[in-house]
C-alpha cells in the first residue's frame, strides 16, 4: 500500500503547479484601470464603455479593484492596428 496520495489541490486542479514549479513561470504584469487608461490615453469612463460594448477585454476583479493582464492589452492593441500594419501601397 505504498500508493502515493495526491494532495487535494492536485486532485481538484490537475493543471496546478507545485510552488517549486512556479519559480520558473513568469506571470504577466497586471495593470489597474488608471494604468490602462494612461497607456491608451483615454478616460476611465471611455474604458468602461469600451468594455461594456465588448470593444475591449473585461478586467478581472480582485477584491474591490479591477486588473487587466498586460498581455491582453498588448494583444488588443495588435489586433486594433493589424489592418493598418498590413496595408501596402
């Protein structure tokens, strides 16, 4: 009976990584609403309207704050300018 018993976190979340595995994983930076607005040069209300109308990815609420992954913001910017960058005379 030397069967290895999985911890609950590994059993419930098969993609869960042990703390030693996470030291090599680099997480993207998180941007709050002010940072996103500064980066895009828009007002907070404009950002809220863009999210409401599905023109910008929704943020993730953590407590009473909302954050966006820097990667998501960059991807949105790339998609926004893809047509312009693909233009050829």
